[in-house]
C-alpha cells in the first residue's frame, strides 16, 4: 500500500471507529437508564420528521443552484438504479440461499443518512478528502458531499417506505413455491393478499364517529379538561373549525379516490407516499436553491440582502445538525436491547450466520466492487458525469454500508412478529459492529476518484 493510500486508510479507519464509538454512547446511555427504548423511539421520530427536513432545507438550499443543479441529476439516477437493483438482488439471494424473510430488505436498503453524514464529519477532521478537493477547500468539499448524500437519501427513503413493507411482507411465505410466485408476481400479489386479509373496510366506518370524539377529547384535554401532552395549544375555535373541515373534506376525498380507475388509484397512492417530511424538506431546499432571490435572502450576508441568514437560516441549521449524531445514538439505544436479550440467553429471533455473511458480503464488498469501477469508467472514460471528484466519490460510496435502521420500522409497519423484530435487531447489532470494514471502500473510492481526476485533467 502506497503512503498516500495508507494515510487515507488510517483516516477512514478512524472515521469508522468514530461512528462505532458514537453508537456505543447510545448503548451505554441505555444501559445506565439515561435513555429508554421508548424515549429513543421518540427521538428517532422527531429526528426524521423535524431534524432531517431542516438539514435538507439548509444543506440543499445552500449548495444547490442553477449552476450546480446538473451535478445532482446523475446522483439521483444512480440512487434510484442501485436501490432497485438492491431489491432485485435481495429477492434473488433470499430465494437462492433460503434466507429468512427479513433478509430481503436487509440486502435492499442500506444506511444512507446518519452513518455517511457522521463519517463525513470524521473524514473532515482527518483531512482524508483533501486528495480530491485540494488544500484549503476541504470544508467546502465536505458540505458538497453532505448535499450529495442527503439528495440520495431522499430517493432511497421514498423507495424504502413506499415499497419496503410490501417487500418484507412478500417474503413472508415459508414455501419456495410461494416465494417464487410472490417474487415473480411482485407487489401486486402482496396488495391482493393484504386486501383479502384486511376484511371489509366498511366494518370500520362505524368507528369514525368514535375517532372524532376521541380526537375532540384529546384536543380538549380529556373528559375532565385536564391538560396533557396531546392537548392542542391552538385556540379552541381554531381547533373546532379544523375538525369541521376534516369531517367535511376527508370523506369526500376517500369517495373520489374510490371512484377513480384502478391504475389512477395506484398512481395517486404512489404520489401520496412522496408526501413525507424529508421529501417536503428536500423540495423546500431545492426551491430555495434554484430561486436566486430566495437563496440570497436565506444565505447571503446581511449587507448583500441575506435578511434571513442570521436568525431563520441559523435556527434551521442548528436544528438540522442535531440529526447527525442523535440518530446514530438512537441506533446504539436500539441495539442495546438486543445485546441485553443475548445476555439473558433469549434465543428467539436468532440470526443464522449464513444470513449475516451474505448480507455483509453484499453490503460491504459486492456493492463497492460494482459501484467503484462503474463510476470510475463513467468519470474517467466518458463525459457523462460532471467534472467533480467529490461527486464521483459520493456516488461510489452511496450503495455501501450496513443495513438501514429503518428496517425495524418496516417490520413494525408490516406487522411482523416480535421474533422477527428481534432477529432484525440482532442483525443490525452484528452489522454495526463490523462497520469499520467501510474504511476499505472509503480508500478504494478515494483512489478511484483520484485516478479518474488525473484521467480527466
């Protein structure tokens, strides 16, 4: 190994160990009762619903503009392609090796948010990316890389929560014939099964009035008007008017949706899955970035018209920065539960070593072996990609890393058993223990991006 590669490897290894230590903080916090699993769930929810959208608004709004917008196009295309390919690979390997159902989403979805962002922070400290950005420009390169990873995460998040529950549910048939049929038939067969199991939806309509009454009770502070965490802070007339609008609009929307042709219903439902907080945050960030007047207002100096910079933008940035470390700490809190179960000898939800080996090889070795040479060829031998080594490195690294913690959320959404959720938690425990393996991919991507840079110059 050359001295340059050795320095890069040492920096990448330190960065990955930094991630592992941050996870350990979560484990220790849970062990000593500083954070409960329930509190970690709340933190995780607010991180995804509030902190991540703020991070997207600030980062994309600052780094995206009309001149750099084209740099994001190949990244978005690549994020879509590799996620779809990961799903296909996951289905095939689950069938071939007869892996448990939860192996499919574990093979399909990797951590594209908290882990890469924390890794970038550590890489900025070690100076590893200087070989691509040049001396004195590394801070700017780190910010640009963060924007690339965040843009990719919007795509992967949309696919994960849009199709993830179906993928996990479609793998639940224990027979090989059933697995093969579901794999070939795809999500539509899952939808039919879900419809047949859900029963008559009309049976729930009689409870709508009860739901409204419960909502009234929650907003008003309960039957005795005692304030609690569900009590709305809005004036009561506004609450009453909001409930009236909801009762008038929601049933009509459901009727209109039910009256649409089947393909149109599927299209509307597909568009509906985009309406999540991270996607909306990304949309706001893109709008600000591509509108020069708004970008000036939010990010320029006060003397140059940046009247929002010192107060609004700074507040959004401060809130957004909470996502990076907090989400990784939450990973540690969740993994601590699995470690405690292990200690007391609970064998429920055990992880077959074959499954762990296949998932680890795909996530830490197969995808780097695909993405690094492919992006190198596109960057060095063609003009398909913009001349930006940081973009090349980010595209090489996006598919790499352990399974996403969101898989636990998918298990909850699909109604998986406690045994399945415990198996997923143990898989994640093992996967994050070997996270330092990502340093090999970091070095490989750095050397490949550096080589492509020399070929393009």
